């Protein structure tokens, strides 16, 4: 039987050895915006290598707080802080292997208390919800040992200004070794993909145009331009027929020390014709 690419990835992880843990001497962890991928991410050795190398370029966080495109709920909610909560298998049509995968993280009640405290002006409630695939799929690649407490925070609105403010309230967590992540996809026009793009051909024009626009706006630190994406971004609305995969970017920028600082991609390129542009915001 052929070896599944994720098994090969785990062998790479084993060879990498111990991952140095974050200490206060390291200073604040960055906030991340990452394009997360569906279960077929586990079949892409190059992308898994990029995500894992990115994770290893930073100290091992004490905990992770992630906002995913796949949980839109207001008022704000956090996922269950219990240990070993069953993931949400919020996808369809994939190999049965992916419905048996788990990401059994430790209990995260201390992180839950800290997040609720940071958001004291908000009405935040804990749910029994597990991590959805926008959270557990990339984290299973980046931190496959599943030994870091993880909580997911719901995406309460699509308004960029509100999300920037939400990120700002989370900024101090970075100084405590919490990795704050906005998980989306820089383009996500699934209804408009061609078979050629999915099988490795050129990305659609709308995806390439939106990606180039986003890259340039990030390079300039132009938050106003990014916030006006519905009106100003080329490729709309094909790049984002619904916007929940782009808006986590504003939580990431808000959680950074300077939302208007220039940003360069840590990961770029395309997958199934979709832009996987991802960046760190210190």
C-alpha cells in the first residue's frame, strides 16, 4: 500500500526534533493570517512542509486562539475548553479517512478565562463545540503532536472595522505566548473553479487578480484599501462570493502591534486555483 502523504509529513516532524517553547524573553508572538485548506491539504506535501516550517520558525506557543471562516456566530462564542473534544467534520465528499482523524488537544480552561477577560466588554459564552476544519486541519499540520491548548473564537461579523477592534482586544495575549490566528483563504471562489484549475492548471484570472491586489495592499500596509475590498478588489465577487474566508484577515491585522505596517507573504501560490497567501503580523 502506498504511504499517505500525511504519514510522510509525520516522519518529517519526527526528524525535526524538539521544538523550543515560547518564553517571555522571546517577546510577543506574531498574529497569523493563514489560508487553511480542506482535508486534501493532507495530500499536498509541499504545502504541509511550508506550514510546518512556518510553525518551527517561531517558538512553540503556550496556547493557540484561532478564528475560522467556518464558525460565524454572534454574540461572540468560544469552543469547548475540555480536553479531547471531537472535531467538527464540516465537509463532505472526501475520503473516509478524514472523518476518522482527530486533534485531541489538552484542556484549555486557563486560556478560556484569559480570552473572556480580554473581551470583558463583550458578551462571550463557551459552547460545547469542537474545532472546525478551518482550525484543526492546518493545526494538525503545524503542531501535529496536539499538545498545545487550542480554543476557537467565533467570527461575529463581516465588518472590517469591528473585526480590527476585536483583534485589538486580543493583542495583549500575544505577549503571554498565545498564538492568535485568523484562518481563511485569500481567494475562495469555489463555485467558479474549473476542472483545469483544480487539477493543477493556471489559477483563474479572478483569483490571480484578487491575490495580486491583496499582496500589494498588504505590502503598503493599506488597511483602508483592504477594508474596501468589496468595492475595490478586482475579481470580486468571484474571488469571494461570500466573504467569511477573507474577513479573518482583519482580526489578524487588529491583533498586530501596528495594523498598518507593511506585510510580505510567508506562503503564497495557488491550490486548486485559490490563493493560499498567508502572512505573519508582528
